[in-house]
C-alpha cells in the first residue's frame, strides 16, 4: 500500500487480472516488497500473532454458532452438548474459550511493546488510536461471548457489568432496562449478546484493515525509535518478516496448545459450569482475568459514578498517549528514566490484575487505591513532565549503525 | 418485578463496590487433601474399574437425590470411560423406568434404552428443594463446578504441573468431611456440619457408610474408597473426552515443537545475510542484489 509497486505478474491470467483489478500488486507491495526495519526484535511478531488469533476465533466461533442455541433455557445445555456430542466439539469450544485469553495476552504484549518503544508518537497517532479502538472492541466482544455460556458467572457478570450504566445520573436505569431488553438480564439480553458477539469480530476485522493500512502508510517503528533513512536500514517483508512471524506464531501455538489440551479449565471459573440461576447470587463475582486490572480500578473508588468513570478513563486515556508523552525521543532504550517508570507501570497493571481477583476489603483496597493513583499519574503527570526534565541518551545515526554498534 | 430486580441490581453492585463480598466474610474452609488420580498429568487416563465402582455408588446411593441429566446410558459404553460392553449398558438401561408417551398419546413408563438419558429422582427442582431445603445439584458437570482457591503462588505453579483436579479432590474431601460441630457452632435445623463445605453447614446428610455398597473386585468397602471412586466417576461424567484430549494434545505438541525447530533454523538461514557481522552493512539493498 506504500510506494510504487514493482510487481510483475508472471502468469497470463495474473497479467490479465492486474489490468482490471490490481490485487496482486496490492498484496505484493503490502506483504512482499514492503520494507521493514532490519532491527525489529521478537516483540514485533505479536501483530502477526494477533491477526492469527482473530482468524482462529472467527473460524471456531462460526463452527460453535452452528451448534449453539441462544435461548435462556437451552444455551447452557447446548454448550455442554457441543462438549459431549459434537465430533471434536470439546476441542472447538476449548480453543475458542482459551483462544480469547490468548488473544488478550497477545494484545497486551503488543500494547506494552508500543508503549516501550514509543510507537504511538508522530506520525503514528492514528495507527495507535485504531489500536485502542481494537482493544475496546475486543473487550466488548469477549464480555458478550462469556455471557453466551449462560452459566452462573455469565449471568452475574452480565448483571454487574450492565449495571455499571445505571450510575449515569438521570437516565441510568432507563439505559440499563434498554440494554437488558427487560427488567432483568434474561432471554432478550442473551439474544442480543449473541447477535453482537457474532457481529463485532467482523467489525474488528474491518478496523484491523484500517490499522494495517495506517501502518503501511507511516511504516513500522523499531527498537531504535528512529526512521529508516536508506535501503541499508530495511529488509523486504518477504521472506524476512514472514518467516520470523511464522516461527513465533508456532511458538505461541505451543503455549496455546498447552492450555487447550492440558489445562483447558484453568482460566475458566468453576461457577460457569453451574447453569445460570437468577435466584442465587454466587459468593464471588469475578470477571475474566483480562478485565481484572480495570475491575480493580472500578472497585478502588468508593463512589459508584466516579468508579465507572475511572474504569472507562483507564482505557480511553491510552488514546491520548501521543499527546501526553511530550518527549521527542521514541524508544525507551534512550530514555533512562522513562524506562523505569514504564516497568513500574507494567508491575502496577499486573498488581491491579491480582487485586481485581481478591475481595475488596482491608489491605487490598488500600493497595489498589495506591496502584490506581500510579496508573493515572503515569499518564497525566509523569509522562508530560518527563519530556521536559529527562536527559535522554544520544540517538544512533541510522538503524544500520545501531545494529552494527556504531551508536 | 421491576422494583425487585432493580433492588437486586443495586444490592449486587453495592456488594461489589462497597467491599463486602459475601464469601470473604466467612473464614476459608481447610484445603482438601490432594489425592492421586489416574487421570491427572499429561498421560492421564480413566481407570475403568474405578469408574465402574463409582457408577455403582452413584446408582445405589447418590441417584436417590442427585440427577445426572446430561448423560445417556450409551455413554456407559464409552471405551475410554467406564467401558461397559454395549450389552451391559443396555442391561443397565432396561433396569430404569423412563416416562414416555405411547402411540395413543397416553403417558406410560417403559424400560430405558441406550439413547435415553438418566431419569432424574425428582420431577422438578421445586420438589427437590422442598425435600432437603436445598436442591441437590445435578451431577453432570459437578466435578468441574467445584474446587477451592489455590492461592499465590500455587495458581502459577499449577500452569506447569497441570494440576486440574481441584474438583474431585474437593468432592472426595466433602464426602468424608462430616464431623461433630465444634463448641459454639450454631447448626441450623436440618443442617449437617461438614469441615470442607463453605460455611460448614450443608443440607446433604452424610450419604456414605462403610460396607454400604458391595464391590465385587475386592476393593475395600470403606467410605474413603467410595468417596474416591465416585469422585473419579463424576470427573468422567463432567469431562468424558479427557483421555482423547490429552492423547491428541501430546501429538499436537510434538508436532508444533518439531515445526518450531525447523522454522527457527529456516529463519536463521534466511536472516544470515543480514545478521552476519561482516556482511551486515547491507540491508534491503543487498538482499535485492542477492536474491
Ligand atoms: C474477536 C474474536 C472473539 C472473541 C475474543 C470471542 C470470545 C468468546 C468468549 C470469551 C467466549 C466464552 C467462552 C467460554 O467460556 O466457553 C465465547 C463464546 C462463544 N463465541 Fe466467541 N469470540 C470471538 C469470536 C466469535 C465469532 C466470530 C463467533 C461466531 C461467528 C463466536 C461465537 C461464539 C459462540 C457461539 C460462543 C458460545 C459457545 C461457547 O461458550 O463455547 N465468537 N467467545
């Protein structure tokens, strides 16, 4: 999508097609000739892994939907029947259920990679914001998928999360009733969640196309955080990036397979093997692990409305990162102070994740409040000030120089 | 209706946000002892004799109160599960009475067939609840629906050791967990003190006694053995494809590891020109010339 294509179709048919629809040239310029910085490390393979996981979720999801019944009295048993009676249904369901976790794992690594190397900075702001939109869409999709199982945790998670909207002054309870399609979470809620859970992954796929388009306009960032200057700084996408990405996708699949085949219920909550029961509140309601940091932020604030605002702010604030970070230097490699604050931020996010799984009482509340303060302070205070006060290390002249150690 | 659900919603939210999760208020029950199971680990398989004994316990004891709705008699002939012959499964099925409708539309009771599911002991949940105060839960997914908190750092260790047997460990402990209530413990009427049950007050009367179920394979006829056998049977009932899953998993992992190895060396080969120090002055420029 960038630069002029050097694509020369070999076969008669492709020459004929190219004159009418230059799709061969598009693929060639985007995935073959596309120049990628030569110094990319393995953290750069997670984009490819994410695309692979999206495909896995869509394929397994479509097969599940062929056997699934989105009806409150039958949904739980239809998932169980997939597990028991459909040929390899257990495999498809466990791949889909654990695939969601792997998808989020890859997304968080991808996101932290971007933060470490300053990939959100000019001219990649739009690319970055599209990424934040993808994260929001994934969060919505994963949540609605979890509800489809219609176990106890599905039902009560749906109740708690939809209730967040009741915090909106004035119209809150009207909105919640509208979301539910009734006066409680019930069959209409399940039906619309199924419809949206089927739809949103394709919206995600669409935004992924925009994300990659934006990427191919501005080019990839790299560990040195400086732009390629000449042909010496880049290598063509194929075979260099293709083989590296394929290798890492397979390595990722090893971890994925470990979960699917050996510990498929490790990340699922036991209560979700109990059919939904509106008359019985489970002793604890915990979301999936990938929502726990945000959940901890929600609960650390004693006021309901403010808690919900903090929850949304904690995700949306990422979109403003390009303007909150005032430093002209991209890569944390050359930013000694930023690097420390960054790792503290990673530790904070993991710590909040742990606290989100613990009951909100005693010392847990105190610690999650401290971590919440750091979470926001990182964006709102530390990043803007660092740009002014930090003494950065000298940048290499070119990517090739940085690889050759002539920095 | 609207008022009620809104109140419930507010209650649920309040419980979460204000920091009074119900369970946290109670002290955590002791950790169930960790038993050794034939189906644990990467090469785990169900022990047929054990599942057959467990089924006997289910049939003679638990089935008077607990349903097993999601299982059909044909499942008993699963070669990776209890491994009854088809004739045996058929025989077992025919000993059950199944409610049906005859050609003239009249309700009848007929002997069970392989395709029938296990009939429930109570006509509906309300009837079950009226009898014991709490409806005995359906047993089809019970072994995956129970467990206990592993806590830090064990929950991380479990990823590597593949410990997934919290459910059967808990069930075996619960069945043997009946004790005299400690002094000062107020046991409500109809309740039974159980060491492992959250809150200790369970509605299930102690179901097992030594010698209650006759085993014909010489296994000890003790509560301890019964508890272990029924817990294994329930694990199979909840996860009937476990054996195939682990077997295929091993093959998939071997395949992926070999593939990853091959790809790694291919990658090294491809990148050689760029990464080798003496040639590395070239980038895209050299690869074009070289290719
Ligand atoms: C962005 C990609 C997707 C994500 C992150 C995702 C996530 C999830 C999650 C977390 C669950 C609950 C899993 C469980 O506990 O069993 C689920 C269930 C489900 N999903 Fe998806 N999903 C995605 C794509 C799709 C697509 C494209 C479809 C259909 C075309 C689909 C159909 C289903 C169905 C039918 C279920 C219920 C059955 C089950 O729980 O296994 N999903 N999804």
